């Protein structure tokens, strides 16, 4: 019992906290940007699944260019209207097409065996992230200025879902 009092005494004096800090592992500060992290997830999904090949067959060049132009404007700007109705936003049809495409492809991919290899994400649907990564890779190949990412996808879901 004397050890407990000594430990409690040291804790009250402030020495116990030093021991506690030594026992806890240090958490390294993330130094990569969000785009770098998205690129890493994209690279993983491209190399471990068939997503890029599937998208090359599913997405026409013109459609991808239209999505990329709309993403360049931005989801909030593209879906905002003077009346406040999202459906009256100037790019509503383009974003709705992208949203429906991704959700429709997700259903098709459930049966694809390579989709078992997608990079697992903590709070996101891994199949949706894989599709977003595939579209991002196609955009990169075509030289798009603003690439789709998971944050933009969440915005689309919020506005259109």
C-alpha cells in the first residue's frame, strides 16, 4: 500500500504525468497534403483492382471532360441558384449525371472479384472511394485541372442524395 501512496504522491507532485507520457506512443503529425493522400489511395486502387480498366470502358471522353469542367467550377457554385433550389443550379444536370453514374457503377462492382482488394477506408464506402479514385486517375491522364476527391463526393451526396 505504501507504493500506491508514493505513486499517488508523485502524481500529485506532477511526476506521475511524466511517466504516463513516456508510456504513451508518440503520434506523428501528418505531413502529407489531402491531395497526396488521395493520390496514394488512388495508386493503391489502380494497382490492386480493375477499376481503371472498367472506367475506361464505361466513361466516354466527352462525359469525363464535362464532369471535369463542372468540378473545376465547384460543386457549391455549380449547384447554387438565385432561388436556392439545387435543381436550378447551372451544373445540376452534370453533377446529377456524375452522382447517378458512380452509384450505378457501385452496384455493378459488388460482383467484381477484384473489388475485394480496394483500399479500406475508415468512415467511407470503400467501393465508392475506389470509383472516385478511378475517375481521379482518368482525369489526371486527361490533364484535368481540378480532380475529384472524396470530399467533393461527400458534397455531392449531401446535395443530391
